[in-house]
């Protein structure tokens, strides 16, 4: 019996179209737009101004608090302007727009492909380097990595869990990273273990990636304390709480963080970024993303510079298909629909999905037939049908009592509902309002 | 590039499951029992089924169009289920006009009064059946003998149900051991060779339907299995306490409408609880009430009443029995 989480869960069509396509390098665009808010927390503060010359890897916006992250230039060139642009969230937000000129890197960055296995940095140096490099969770949540590594007083980390689940349908960037950068990922894992002072790390991989499981299992024999843990394919296993439940059978209490049960979770892509930051002095200026879709000519995986416009990635994969109805930043379950193709790719961009129009249009919603399927698939053990009604009726008191804030917005309820009810849409609204109410109480 | 793209919140894909798929799945699961009833009751079963289904469609269409003035709903498949279940729940030679009244009560009062599919509190088919049982007790309890296609519709030979045989006998003061030789064997009951309502007689066919619905994930095991287990355990205890007054578990499971009720009536989405824990409590309630009514009540059979009574508790169960939450703080 393969391990998995026990409450709820669904199995959407996997559609991993680009799984066999090796990572390619996306050409550097002529202009990049680098948003100063690419992470959860306070936006960074720009430290460059118009017409400044910048190099690849140069700090251009500084972390503005503990929960914030540095931003580095991903190209060399001239700061064209600092202005508001529409980003992947659909809002207008500040970005540093750089006109590209050549490809000149900061001198301290080691650009060689040599594998550096020996970890010389101390625990404190590691955390500082990770913070300096502006590394955030690359699974999509973009939570600053150094925050998770700074274990609060009174708590101890016992185990590091590497999230290599990639449970979103279509996406394959983590899969490719594991196959092509396996050693780097494992060294990165050891660095994270050292930063956390833990002796044990578990890499959770779903069994729809048998090649990645085999490859990493073989490599892991050379590294102390790293276990590869195959998991039964089930969405949303990449959810932090679900992954902890699946791998070490502990339930993170409602409202608490994983450290409460002694676990710290980092994405496999983050692990690679950590390796590059600590061993190679390379800040987070590029990452791998999947470009995919059923009508797309060439579903594939690309390493891109942060700030590259979305249409560059689409063009590289054969151009926008005629029947495109929706362009999604991320996967089909939790990704965000983009409003235009100028949106820059950012630290959190794990993929881009082009959905054909007929799949993109939602079916009409019908009466709830009380089948209870939303309840049985909810991985948090909530009652989506009820939360939706309460949100519609603006009954925020009961929403809070019925644990709306536990919702991880995985979308399993809306996905499953035979009446096509917009369950998560309403729950999200209710969650936003309840969150405001709870914060104002403090 | 001036392609227009949609912007909507996630999730961006859907399982493709629909209300119709579930409803027609239930209908498909009922087909084996329907075939059995055609074999045992011949023309009668066909006439009853066609009348019930046609009148349910007609009433739903008319009420939705002229009284509720809403979008047509007859395509969702629920009227077909109600019609078939109503037919399954009446004798196979019930006069046609009584069936039509039953359909009117089932759809009109049982379902549309509440606003249509999804809003009703009680299982519509059972509302129709119980209304008929109380209003036309004679016609509703003269079951034709399951003889096959030769049976004519109106002057069929009648056969009492096994449960009624026992109830009558016990009322007259006879001991169970002297009654049992007169009731059909377990195997006969399993294969449908007994008196009873049109769709309830063939246990084997109903169980086939259960397996289909479980395999297709149309329903979960919680409701049917807890009902059957509760009936088996509780009637087993009574039987052990006094074997001369209370029939054993196997007889209870196979006789009357228990399998039909547990598999097709109690599992109605709209009128059963939402959470697995709630479903188990609901199932235990139905099983318990069924045995109580059969053992101590005036009616020989109690499944319909048990389900309707537990239907009334469903809102309460939903309000108090919550699913186990992930990481719930225990007080």
C-alpha cells in the first residue's frame, strides 16, 4: 500500500503532456518587467532608479521586512522605468522594467555546471544566503524560504519534507528538475537539513512519476538521511498539510503551521534554488516552467529569466492555438487565469496552461441535490455546500465557526460538484471577509 | 495578438460529472429489478411502471411550467427515478387511477411543493406510497401471485407477503415455528418468488443494482450497509431472546421492502445526510425503526415509515453531525 493522505481527495485527469520534454533555455527577451511583489508578505523596496545600469544577479529591490524577499535583476541592461503593470494576479502593481543589453553577470556568481557537494557554510550563513538570494517557495505559494527555516523559539524541527508531489494536472517542471538536476536537488536538501538542524529528510513523489522516483532513489543512496517516499497519486497531495499527513502521518492543527508537528516543507524547485544560492552564489533570477495545453503544438519545459512576458513562452512552444479560451498561470486546479499575454513570468510561475475554449467555459449551475460529494472530497473535512450557502447569506459568524479559514482553496469541491455549483468562488469570498473580521478583532 | 481570453477563478477544470449522469446511473441500477418484476408479474408490471413514470413526468412538467413558471426540469432524470420507485413500491395490479393519484402526491406534494429537486425533505416516491397505503389499504395490500406473463391484470390470484403471513399468524397466537413452513424459503425470497410490491421481491436483482452504484461511485456504502447491518443485529438479538415471536435476521433482510428501501430509497441524495458519519447514524435509525415497526407495530412492514421518519431528522443530523475535520482542535 502506497502512502497518501486519508481525508478527501480527488484524481483529476493527469494530462502530463510535457513530461518527456527536456528542459530548454528560453531566449532572453528584449525587455523584462520584474514585479517587486512576487512573494507572500511585504513588497520589496526598489534600490535602483531610472537609467541605472544593472547586471544579471544584481539586487534591484530590497526585502522590506522579515516576511518579504529580495528581488534581483534577471538580465543586464538599463532600468527603463519603474511603473505599475498588470501582473499575474490581475492587479496593477509596481514592477521594475529593464531594457536588456547583453548578458553580463555579477562576478561572484559561479556559472559552471560543476556539482559542489561539500557544504562549507554554517547554519546561519545558509539562512542568510537564502534570504539574500530572495528565494521563495517555488511550488506556487511563494512564501519566503528563509522564514520557514527560522524555527521559532520553543519549537523544534524534526524532519524536512521535500514537496516533489506536483499534484496539479499538466505541470511537469518539478518532474523534469528531478530527472535533470537530481544531484543538485539532493545537495540542496542537505543544505536545508543543515539549516534546520535535522537528521532526516523525506522527498514525497507521486507514483505517476516512476522515473523520478527511481532516479532519486538511486542518487539518494549517496546522501545521508534522505528518504525517497513514493506516494499514491491523489490531488491535493502537494498541499503542505496533506503532504505532512501522507508522509509522516501527523495532522497539523487547524490554524497552526507545520512546525507545530515538527515538520518543515520545501518544494523540490526551492531545493534546487537553495543549492544554487548557497553553493554558487546565484540569486533567484531564473526557474523552470511548463508550457502546456491540449491544442498547443509543443508542450514543453523551459528555464526562463524572471520578468519574461508570458507570450515569449507561448511563442517558444509553437504559438497561441486558435481555440485558446483561457490562459492560466499555474495548473488547472489552483492556477490564476491571466488577463493578457504581457504579464511577466515570476518566481511563482511553475507553468502556463492554455485551455481550449470549450473546456474553459463553465457549465450552468443547477440546484444543489445534496449528494454530499463535496463533503467527501474535501481534504480539510469541511462542508463546502454549507460554506457556500453561508457565504451567500453573508453569515460570517457561522462561516468562522464552520472553519472556513481551514479551506486551502484546492478546488476539489467545485471540480466534483455534479450540479456545477461555484462552491469555491463563494467560499473564497467568505474566507476573505472572515479573514478581515478576524484581523480587525486583534 | 487580440484573442479574447476568459478570466475566472480556479478551479479551471471540472470532473464532467452531472446530475443526469448520477440519476440515469440509478435508473440503470434499477433495471435488473425491473426485469425481474416483468418476469414475475408480466403485463401488470409493465402497465404499472409505464403509468407511474408517465404521470410523474407529466406532473413535474406541468407544475414546473404553469405553477412554478421555471426552466423545464424533467430532463434531469429525477422524475424517472420517482416514477420507477413508485411503481416498485406498489402491487403489480394496482388500479391505474390509484397509481396516477400516487404520482400526483409524490411529485406534487412530495417534491414540487418544496421547490423541486434538491429542496424536498421527504423521499417523493415514499410520500406517494405511504399516501396510497393509508388511503387505499385494501388495494395496496392485495399483491398478485408472482406467476409470470400469463397473469391477467385485474383478477389475479393474490398472495400475502411473508411479513404479513407472520404478522397475521402471530396475532392469532400461533408460534413462529408453526408459521415458518408456510412462508417462502430464503432462496425463494432472494430470487423474488414471494408476494410483494412490484420491485421489492427480487433481492438478488436489487443487490446487483447496489454493486453497480457502489462501483460507479453513485452512492457510498454507508447508508445501505448500516441499514442492513442494524436490521440483522437488532432482529438477531430479538430472535435470540424469543425465537417463537421474532423471526431471524436472514428472514428480516430478505422479506418485504428492506433491500429496496436500503438500496434505492434511503440513499436518495436529497433526503439523506451529507457526511459519512451522518449517513451512518441515519442508517442505524432506519434499521432500528424498521425492526421496531415490524416486531411491535400494527403494520407488518415498516421500511417506508422508518425512512420517512429518518428523512425528517436529516436536517438535524446535518446540523449536529459534522465530518471529521483535518487538524481539528480537540477540547
